[in-house]
C-alpha cells in the first residue's frame, strides 16, 4: 500500500515501487511483486472513494460554520489526518477550494493562523497537568471565537501527543 500511495501521489514510478518491494521483501517470484502492487492500487482506488465522501461531508459541515470554526475544522483535519496513508494519497484539503467562495484570502489566512495557534496551544497543554476543565477555560480565554468543539479537539489532540 505504501508504495502504491507513493505512486498515486506522483512521488514514485512503478518500476521504482517494484524495485523497493523486492529490496524490502526479498524472496518472492518477480511476478508476485507486480500482482501485489496492482492489488494495492485497486484497494487505493476503492479507499479513495470512501475518503472523498468523508472529506466532502466534512467540507459541507465546515461551510455551515462561522469563519473561525470552519477554517479550524479543515485545518485540524489537514494537520491531524491528511498526511496519513489512510488518506490514500489525497493530501490536504485546500482552504481556498473549500471556503474560497465564502471568504477572502486574507480572512482565510488570518483564521488559519489563529487555528494553528489553537492547535499548537492544545498540543502543548497535552503535556501538562491534564485538568480538562481548567485547560478548556484557558483555551476559551486565549482563543476567543472558537467553539467548545474546536477547543476540545485541540485539547484532545494534545492529550494524544502527551500520553
């Protein structure tokens, strides 16, 4: 799957993927590597359909929120999930594509900077004393305008890192 995703992302040609498979997993007949890579590419195609539906749903939900929380939800998704192999080579969602018809570039950039600051603060707090209520109060004071859902997501991610 990893080699197939690299191909889908355009970071590797088929020949290089097959060579890498043979180096990492020696001992199989040469045709087996091609068959396994083809099977992985078919699974990636299927998975991309599922992921695209999930991403479109997330974008639709974001478009119903106010600017800060809409940008946060996409920025959080991009930061936490879009670089994983489970995203099957689709990469991050571009704010301009998802919200550019609703907000200006400047508004999106400012909201993205604030979302990044919230995420950074939430991650930093995950290494602390772990008092959820006190931490949420701190985030509410430090990052006005974000919903409790966004604040909780940032804090939850911090707890994930801090454990």
